[in-house]
């Protein structure tokens, strides 16, 4: 009963947090452009936010279990709320870069925060191996559904400006208040979690140590290196930058962008359940690769399309497949390490992903301004295709317990 209660609390908190992330993913870059920042400065703000998240995730990977999972979740939610206050009050590029780092502002549009890393370590401990991928799939359905609603709320600045007859920058302040409220509500729910979400004592734990075996460390860092390559492509494709790309390329406003990314997140959410179904039949690694590769090919067509409608269609085809590797990836990482190593494993893989995002998000702004406006999309797709081939080659023979059991029974 406690496990179910904790799962419900985590899912509701994740829903609130992801709604705020989906909202920010649509409006952040457009808002920064409206207050006068250049594409390069926008890229640096996005990078600073991701770098702050990476720094926090690095700390959690080392000290998270000692500090406590519940405390990490609460602190992360409060700090994120402070980011909404910063956006409402500060317009200086230099100050925004510093505050984005401190408050871990996420302009990716996809929730890959410190809280996300901790939650995906908690959930496998609340279910059994056979239902682990399904639990993580439903968790990601929750994230993407709320992210879709948050993206749809990206139309609010335009709607509020028209309704209240105020400047659109003033309307944005009201939206940032909603962002703050969502994160504070999530923080309050984290307080209600009980001690069952904490890790069980690790065997032979040394004072100040994490009892992580060398074999696990090597495996986790091998996976993390490949995830970093995938994330490097993803950093070039942050929702904020994609929204800005559509805003600049086709002249679509926040209202249309909100609807566009609402559909994107709904497609992402539906795909997670398909991922769990497929993984039971062909395995976690094959599911990751065989769905992710065609999505990257669809992405290559997006910047080449001559109209907004055609470009949006190929984006939808891409988004219907691209997130199927997320619950399978989370389940795989949790399966190949011991339970007390899961916060370490999820934090390291999240850290490398966030770090790679941070680097390439800044590069994306520079590429847009100095090379070609669509260059980030093409380069991002290429990096993701390379990742798919390398992942399959490196990990197709490393099977999680439930797949090994099934193989043994087949023999």
C-alpha cells in the first residue's frame, strides 16, 4: 500500500513539474528574443540552465543517497520555482545567464531534471522486475501528457495580452507566476513521501562511500558515454530552439507553437506504452535502437520541407517514435545495476546527457547565427543516427534479468 501511495505522489509531482517544463520549452527562447536577446545569447541562457542542472546532478550522483532522496526532490522543486521569479524580474543577458544556471532553468521542453534522475531511481524499487518497464512507461506518459498541456499553455502570453489589453511582455509575467506555482505545489507533495522511497542500506558500505562496484561503474560510464552522444544531438534540438526555429522560419506565433508542441507531447506519451509492449517482445536494447533510428531520419526532412504544414508533419512522425527509447533506457539502466546503485546510475547517465545538452545548446545558437539557420537540426539528426549504431553494437549482448530469465526458459 505504501508503494502505491508513493507512486501516486511521485506521478502527481512529476505531472506538475513536467507541465512547467513543457510551458518553458515553448516560450523561453521566444520570450528571450522578444526582450532583445540575440540567438547566441539565447543559446547561452539555455546552456547555463542545463549546466546548472548538470552540476546539481553531479552532486546528487555522489551525495544524493546520503542527503536523502526526499530532500533532493524538495530542494530541486523550490530552486526551480525561483527560476520563474528570475524570468519575471530580470532582463539583462548576463544576469539571466547566471540565474539560469543557479535555478537550473530547463528550456529543452523535456523534463530531464535532477528530480527526474531521482524519480527514475525510486520507481524500480517500488515495483518488481516484470512490471518495471511498464511502470516507467506510465511515468513517462504522465510526464509527456503534462508536458503537452504545458506546451499548449504556451499560447497564454498571446491570449492574456489580448484579453487584458497589455503588452505581451507584461502577459509573460503572469505565465511565469503559474510556472512558480506548479513547482511549489510539486515541492509540497514531495514532503508527503515516506521512508520507503529511500534506498535500502548498501552492503559493506564504507563511511563516506557509495558501495558502487567497479564493474557497475565501468558499465554505467560506457552507457553514459553513448547517452551523451545522443544528448549532444538533442541539445541542438531543444524545444525552445525548435519553437524559435518555427517562429523565425515560418512566422508562426506562440499560439500556433503551443498547439504544435501539445501534439508533439501527446505523440510522445502514446509512444511510451508502445515501447513497453515492444520491449517484452524484442528486448530493451532492440526497442531503443529500432524506434530511435527512423525517428532521426524523419528529423532530417524537417528543415528541408518547403512549408510549415509539411515540416510539422515530419516533426510529428519523428515525435511518434523518438521517445520510445526513454522508458526502455531507464528500465535498462536500473536493471543492469544493483538497487542501491540506481541513484548513482541514473544520476551519472542524466549528468552526461545534461552536460552534452548544455554544450550543444550554446553551439546551436552559434550555428543558427553564423552557419545556417537549419544547421542544428541536420547536425543533431546525424549525431543521433551515429548513437543508434554504436548502442546496438556495444550493448546488444548485455541483457537485463527478465530477458535472461526468458532466454533460459526458452532453452
